C-alpha cells in the first residue's frame, strides 16, 4: 500500500515519495480491467458555489451536496472510503465531512418517550443528557442522545420534539386536574406509536 502524508498548512496537499510518476489513462484502464464493479453510496459536495445555479444550489455555507449510487472498480475492502481533491482547504474538508456525518447520523436518531430520566451519557458524545419527557434515542441500540448532539445531527427532530411536548401539554390542560398527568403521558405514547405504524412497510 502506498504511504502518503498530508502536508501541513491551510490546504490539503500530498507528499508521496513512493508513488512515482502520474499514471496515464491507459495505465489505469489496464490496472482496473480485471476487477468487478462494486456498488457504492457516493457523497459529493461542491464548495464555495455562487448563488444562482438552478442545479448546484448552495446552502448558507456555499456548499451543494449530492448523494447518489455508483459502481466503481476500486480495490481493497474498506468499509468507508473518503476521497478529497488535493488543493481543498482543510476548513472546507472538515466542514463537509461534518455535514456528511450529520446526514448519516440524523437517520439513526428517533424520538421516544423517556420514562427513566437519570441523565444517561449521550450515545454520541458521551456527555450527560438533560432529560426531557420526549427524548432522542439511537435506533440501533436505544442509547439516549443529548440535546446538543440532536441539534447538530437532527435539528428537525428538535423542532418536532418541542411541538409534540407543547401539544401534549395543551391536551392535558383541557382535562380535569386529576387526570392531566395521565393525559399528558398518554398523548406522548400515542404519538410515538403512530410514528412506528407509519414506518411499517
């Protein structure tokens, strides 16, 4: 395997004493000729995009992200492979990688009723969670996620959490005083169950 070092500085540049000359197109075609196509999920990002393009639409940071399915002839068996164009600023690379991580993590977080509120450590950052009645949990192992990580990785869920808790509180206030607490928790449980039913195939 070729050992490549990243130069120190603001941009990502390469120092490579082992690779030798740049391969030609013919060299690469021969190199990949006997490999089977492998399926990948590809995350692309164009940085510093000027507003006005109808296809490559930038976000507030000037980034335009795309996710697509592709087939490549790459070697090795890495679970995740990241390709960064030399000359990319480290600031851009770090920002885009964080956005990509956030996009992946956001799909693994869901809202659940938090009936055991003991300030568990966050399943992402490890910090103690500030408990809410309707809280954030990872789908795979049920670990609680703190509000700060939820705000980073699943901001839409944070908005939804506040809305549902507010609706539950409103429903409870319209009930007799001795039943308000039960109505409040029943509303949260019913909402979670409805979300599960909507996700069933």
